């Protein structure tokens, strides 16, 4: 493992250890811990926004400026920054409403108010910890931003979307476990495990889609459909070529006067 990757792994483990240690070790309430996770999501979205802006200024890659209107449509019809904000802002807003409902309506019914109530002191301690860890990750990226390809920042945004979905699913499954076991502790065991694995998954290399369809769908390749009679294999190849052209265009540098 490269030194930077090792530092990144330690940063991720440290980030996840702050709320986990607070809840399981220091006795933080479920309300405090849940709201801390929500705040972490807001800060992370803000720092990804900062990475996008700084990478755009440092590299002037075309992918930052052109609308995502090609055949590949990797981000819909907006720019990369717009696509990120259109997911991050509404999700954190809805997520916040959902969590506040859990904190102030559901949890008090599952346990005594003294054990689940929000504690500002514990929240402040956790907030300091996650802020330090998130800023450490941001600082680790700064020296290499100008040398990173557009595909790197693009994948960072794509992974953040996957994290958003997984965290939401973690809460849903965790809530089911909590209701079944009638204890918030079960919820946090599920949530912490899934979230930590998701965050560590950011360190894994992301392979690109092959120009040929997978072997297990080869039988589909013989099927033809549509007005042109194009086979699935031909469709796969055509869309893959369009994706590759888009990615090459995204890496072009826009000269400024």
C-alpha cells in the first residue's frame, strides 16, 4: 500500500472511530450520535464541492465546463458541480428531516428520554473530531489536485452518490434491526459496520467498463431489436465508444485568454 493510501485508510478509520467510540465507549446518546452522522454528511458534501472547484481552477479540464449532454450522459444535463449539488443538497435536507423524526419521535418511545436525549457537549466533542478527520482527508488531496485527471474528480462524485445511497439503506436496515431488538445499540452496530466498509471502499481502484459485453450476457448479444435491428453487442460497443470520446474530451484543457 502506498504511503498516501495508508494515510487515507487511517483517516477513514479515524473518521468512523469518532462517533463509534463516542457511542459505544463514552456513552453518547443515540440522538447525539445520529445528528453527528448527519453533520458529517453535510461537511463531506461541502469538502467535495471545494475539491471540484479547486480542481476546476487548477486543471481547466473541459469536463468541468461542458454540460453532460452527450450520449453517455454521465451526470445528466448539468456540469459536474451542478450534478453534485443537485444530489447532495436535497439528500441532506431530506435526510435531516428523517433523522430529526427518529431522534425526537421514535427513539424516545424505544428508551427513556434520559438515555436518548441530545447532549450539546458530547455533540461538540464529536464535531471537533470529525472536522479534524475530514480536513485531514481534504489536506491529503490538495498537493495532487492539479495533477489529477478529470476522471478522478468525476469518480469521486460518483462514489459520493453511492455512499449517499448506502448510508440511507444502512439507516433503514438499522432501524429495522432496532425495532426488532427494541434497542438502539443494534441499529448502530449495523450502521457503523456498513458505513465503515463503504468509506474504505473509496480506496479500491475503480475499473472501467470493457469495450465488449460480459460473457455471461453473450446470449443477449445475438438478439436484435429496434428499428435499425442493432444487436445488443453492437449497442454496447457504440455506447462504450461514445463514453470514451466523452472522457477524452473531458480531459482536454480549455485555454484562457
